[in-house]
C-alpha cells in the first residue's frame, strides 16, 4: 500500500468511473484496475462494485476511503509545511528578567517583521540563560557581571566556549511601587529597606548566590520572597510594599509608570552584557538586537 495508490482509489471513488479517473490521473484503465485489485488483496476487503451506473463503493470501501483521505490530507499538510514553503530563519534570545531586553527584542521584531523569521525569547533563570546559549538554543544570552560573581561566571563561560561582551555599566537601584513609603526619596539605604520584603527571582536547583539576578545576594535580609516571573514580582511590590535591587533601567512602555527606580546608597556596579559562542560571528539580526540593547544603557 502506497500513498500514490491511496490517492488513486480516492479519485476513483470521487469520479465513480474508471474511465474518468483514468483521464484525470493520466493513468491507463488497466493500471487503475490493477491498483484496486492489489489493495483489495492486501486489505482483504472489496472496495468497489460495478453497476449500470458505474463504480459504486461498498460499505467497507466507504470506510477505507475515509481513512485514506485522512492519510493523504496529513501528508499534504506535511508537504506544504516543509517542501512547498521556504523554511523561516530562526532567531532566539535568552535573558535574565530584564524588561529593557524584552523591549529591545520587541523593537527587533517590529523592524524585521515576522514573514521571514521564527522568533523565540526566553526570560528565565541565570543558569538556563547560559545553558541555552551553550546548546545553541539561543544565539544571545543577556545577563550581568559584578565584582562578586565575575570570577565564577567567567570560568563557566570559558568552560562552555562562551564570550561575555559588556554593553554598559550601571549603579544599583531600588525598584519599587511608586506608592511605596520610600519611593519619594532621592536615595535609599539598606537600613531603610529592612522592614520591607526583598523580592528575588527563584533560581531553581542552581540557587547559588553567584547565579542571583539581584545585587547584594549575600546580604543578611530580614525578609525575602522568591518569585518566578516579573508579573508576580510587580504584584508583590504593590501588595506587600516589596522591592528588588536592579539596574534601574525601566521600560515604562511595557511595565507602565506605576514603578520607580531609586538609587541605592550602598551601590555596587553592574556590568550588563550578553554572551555568545566564542569565534562565532553574530547574525545580522543578532547585531540588530545588540544595538537595541545598547540604546537602553541610561538608567532612569
């Protein structure tokens, strides 16, 4: 039983005439009769009966044709997806939870359109960002280095054949709801933050201080809450007057204007950058994404 044979008996059933099916398929009538005979012998059923009105499907034949049509239709879907259309180029990035990086991704998609590209963006844990670039699931991974985590992460990058490219450096900011009691201050100290919950992104099984997305990961906080995504983090800022320590680069276009970034008194430098495979040139769309990231380098 072949796909061609199934297509031929479907045509016979639709035409209800061997002669008409023969003309439509550009196959001789004896060849079509041979196809029907072979299928009937293989399946052990009678597909067609001859009558004065031409070819008539048996009850078993109708059931067989129903299944045959499903097989042919599925093959046509497969053929249309992979053979008749040019495969789309793929572009994927992974990142720590940065709204400015998502905004850069959005600008790239708007710029190049979605006709030629299949896009993917993974806002995820630090270790997964590194793994995704290592395994080439993503071309680029966006994260930060500091005096605290640099030695550990750079060693990991070297082991995986990855290169860190710095985009810009920035101070540490306190990110909180604009109605937070401390939101109106020009600067906030760690002492002033003690009574409020510090919000940190969950890092799963790789929950090392070196993989933290927040600065001062070893600080002895009185209250902490872990979250998995930015939306939950923002809700906790409103509901519990929580805060997080970040780069201070806010995308109001994506997150709205209900949140503010205030300089931290005990600030430490963050080096925002991206990782890629060493010795592998970025694609043109990868370069475009990097240029959009560079535009974000001025904390609010």
